C-alpha cells in the first residue's frame, strides 16, 4: 500500500458553496456550504432523507443544483470529475452477476478504456494496484458472488480507486459490516488519507464517525454543525440533526449514541 505523504494543497479538496438542490420544487439541500481540506476524512451523518445522497449526486455532477456550486481543488466539479472516485451503496450492486473480482475493479477504468476497447496493460496494472491497496490482490480471479460482505466492500472500494482519485466519496461504506471488518476498512481509509487522498463518507453509524473521521458534518437538509467529532457528537447537535433525543456515551475515545426512551425502564437501544 502506498503511504508516502504528498505535499498538501492549501486549496480545499472540496468546497460546497451555497448549494440548493431538490426534486419537484421541494428542496433536499438548503444553502449547504462547507470546505474539506486535502488529506482529511470527513463523515457526513444525518437521518434518512437528510440529503446525503443528494449532496453526493450534486458533488458528482449527476444533478444540477438550483443554486450554488461545488469546487474540486478550486475548479468546477464538472471539469474535475476524473479526480473523484465514488463507491455506491452496496445494495445497488448485483452480486449474482458472474464476473470476477478483477473484472469488477476494471469497470472503474471504463472512462479510460471506453466500452468497446480491451483493457490495456496500464488499465490492468491500475486495477491490480487498487486491489493491493485494499488487500484483495490474491483474490482477483474469484467470482464476486463467492466473497464475504467485507470482501465485497473492499472490491467496491478498489473499483473507486482505479483512477487514483484525489477525492473519494463513499456512500455508507460501513453499513452491515461487523466491528472487525469496519476496523479493517477504517485502516484502509487512514492509509489512503496518509498518502494524500481526501475521503468523504456518509454513514448512520456514529461510533464509526468518531473512530474514523477527522471532521463530521451533521446534515439535515441544512448543515447543523461541522467540526471535529468530539465537538460535534454532542447531545444538542445530534438532537437537532436527528430530531430525537440521543444520549451520548464516550468510552475509550469513542462515542456511542443511545436513543432515549422516556417511558422505558429497560436498557437503551444502541442507535445504528
Ligand atoms: P439521504 O441520502 O440522507 O437518505 P436523500 O438525498 O436520498 O437523503 O433524500 C433527500 C430528500 O429528497 C428526501 O426527502 C427524499 O425523499 C427526496 N428525494 C430523494 N431522491 C428523490 C427523487 N429521485 N425524487 C424525488 N424526491 C427524492
């Protein structure tokens, strides 16, 4: 895995300015602004319907905002699309499709390959390098249907890495993974960050944010708060973000959230 630190740019890797976007005249994002410095891991948290996917679509230039703009290293996102790697939610992938791990990762190179050309030596080398980065190079010939949940996530991550992106967008990368696999993914993200890649991920899992992220953006159509997890993962902010009372427990440097049940005498349920 490459870990050589690269000189950092003073221009933000990502800058979202006054973004308004929505569907059928109903706003999903209202005046959203934030900056992500190069080489940081940012976690976006918010309830279902908070606008996380809409924000990703706007950053990826897959939808036109009503107002505002997105800059990647100071230039319009449209012109800088090739610098962004994107990992979709795992549910959007058909894992029964009979293709190998290598072939799935090569799909990340389609922008280079074109749909009807055979992959070049360089394409294959880039796919191999991406598989190495996620510790999956030895499983390149496996069919994707034979992989475990954690391995599938790594393959998707490798696909997002094949173009050596400067900015990586990950939609719910930890969902459904057990704690051990989550930690493996976090280690991979840290190594990527340390080699200069900027990572923006969305998650429902507050303990993942406190374990993995340098900065946390709390989103509920608007930016409720943005800052280091220890400043942002507090009951007041989480109450405003999720619209419910969450009790935060800080243990061994990690934050855990519990939903507050006014009439319950039993133990609180962990909010995942
Ligand atoms: P999140 O990813 O945080 O769950 P979304 O960005 O998917 O939030 O959704 C934000 C809001 O936009 C929600 O109210 C959702 O119902 C609405 N929305 C999302 N996608 C569409 C769509 N394709 N058509 C109409 N409304 C949509």
